[in-house]
C-alpha cells in the first residue's frame, strides 16, 4: 500500500527540530509502515527556504514551502504578526507540493497529522484528486490557533470568540475527511461536541503506544526510606511543572526525591528552584528515556491542560513505572487508579497529598511496577500500526467501490453497428 504522510515537523538530520510527541510518533510510524512492506512518502512544513528532498531511513521526505509570514513553531511575540499568521493559515486553499506528489506517487491514502503551516488545504487538494484523507488528532489546531486550548494558566472549556474567528475555515474543511482518529476519547469528544466531523464517515480512537520502549522493563528495588519521583517532557506551564514544584515545597525532603528531565535554561531552572528551595530536586537536562526510567520509582504527569494522549503514559507503562497523573485529557482513559497508577487533582495541595500517600506505601509501588512488567496484553506500537492499516484498507476498498459504481453508472456511448466493423 502507498501512504502519503504529512506532519508539520518530521525530525531528520537536516531538520531535527522536535517540539512534542506528534512528530516523534510521525517518524516512528512512517518507518514502521516501511518495515511492514508499505511505500511511504512524507511531506512536512519547510523550516528554511529552498529545503531539498531528504532521504531518511528509506523514506523520501519533502518540505512544503510555508506560504506565511514566518515558519510554524517560531517564537513570535508580536501580537499583530501572530494574528496575521493564523489568518493566513486558516484561509489557505492551495497545496502545490501535495498535488505534485499525489500525481507522481499515486498514494492509496493521505494521512495527516499536525497541520500548522501545511493547513487544511492538503485535505481539499487530496480529496479533489480522489485520494481518501485520514486525519489524526494530536492537538487542537482545528479549534485553537495555539493548538492547546490553554490560556492564562487555565485549560479552555469553550472556544473563545477570537479562536472561533481564526479557525472558522479549518472547522469547515473537515468535510473533506474520510476518517478521523483521536489519540484519546477526550480529544475526539472535544471536537465532536462542537459539531465537528458530522460528515466524516469514520470516527474512531487509536491510543498511543510507546514509540521507543526500553530494551527491557526493569524492576526497582523497594526502598522504605525514600521514593524517587520523576518528570520527563516539555517543562512548560500547561504541563503543570509550576504546580509540581509548589507541591514539592510542601513535602518533607527526607522522604521524597525528584528527578526532572527536559531542556531548560539556567534562568528557568533557577526560577523553578525558588518555588521549592528546600526540596531535593535534580535537573537532569535532556536524557534518553532509558536513563530516566532506570532512576525513578514513580512518574508524575501533572498536566493542567487536556493533553490529547501524552506519550509519557505509554512510555512509563512500557518501562514498568507507575504513573501519577491528573484528570485532564487522555490520562484518565490510560491510568487505572490503584492498578496501573494513580489519578489526582492538579492543584499543588492535591499533588502533594497524593505523592505523600504513594511514598508512604513503597510496597504498592513495587506491586504496580511488577504488574506492568508482567502484563502480557500490552498495547504496543505494532498494535497501533495494525489498527491504522485496517483503516487504510477500509478507505482503499471504499474508494475502489466508488470507482466501480461510477463506472457502472456512466452513460454508454452509442452502439456501433457490427457491419461497420467489417472491412469492405
């Protein structure tokens, strides 16, 4: 099968930028399809002018020029420029590179992921050329210019007027879709509750699995004197890092140690330390998942936004680490309280109370960890690939059926008399 995969970011040696889990998923997913024998091409948003085609692990990666005032995921503090950018992004209807690759590559399906810079124009172009379009919801681009539905320290429970205006055409463009996939029930329901995808024939959920599971899960020895909690990921406000530091300030440092992994400037590290000056906190910097999970007993994901399907949940399970999460986004669907981890409210007081209760029962940590390691029914990345392949097959069959039906209904030309075929 031929798949044309699109993603705003797709990390390669020539363009290595990673902002979140969606681009990590996109690359691992594309390479997984190729390993299964499929043909895959990738189109991403160009991060520089004149970016050439790149061959990466057997996959042709094309960079579509961004028809806007600056590339996506560029730090931009000018409010007027940002507004212009989002307006242009919302009004795009042409995608020349998509059209070119569809005509040349002839894919069976176009599978879009994050859309900033590429825009919903790719759906329109593909659908008009007769290619089924499947979109995976990794974020809230279709309802929020910032893609997060998070503003001024809070998760947005409704779409504000400005977001509604700046995403008007994105929402309307969903009628080009043949299928939509949410990485959690929550991210899909936030969109469908707004009346979106009413015309989309297939609406389903395929949860994330660990894209880079550890070489083998490793149990941690039970320690009754201290428990090591760990945070890994983007150290941003919506991820709850400030609340976590305030929670640590309320805890006795002799019982709890905190390991924090992720890129952080010296200035930001100092700011966070001032929130919990006496806590035992180690900033690890950017480290591999293996190195992180080997050193922690419990992973903390204190998100205060509706994170669609945080990869840290899947990664922690694969490493055999219980996870303390909040009731936001896709976490309540992936964590069974007291069985595979714990759920808590996101405020500092609730976080501190939950961490103290967990630390008071280290044998429970060990019990959950061993249960995760022994689980023979894990949802792994090959299951994700198989689920999408089943959808691709459905879409290809529907397309072939439509073509056959169109041919059957096409008016026939006037019959030619047999005598006219006989040479005189």
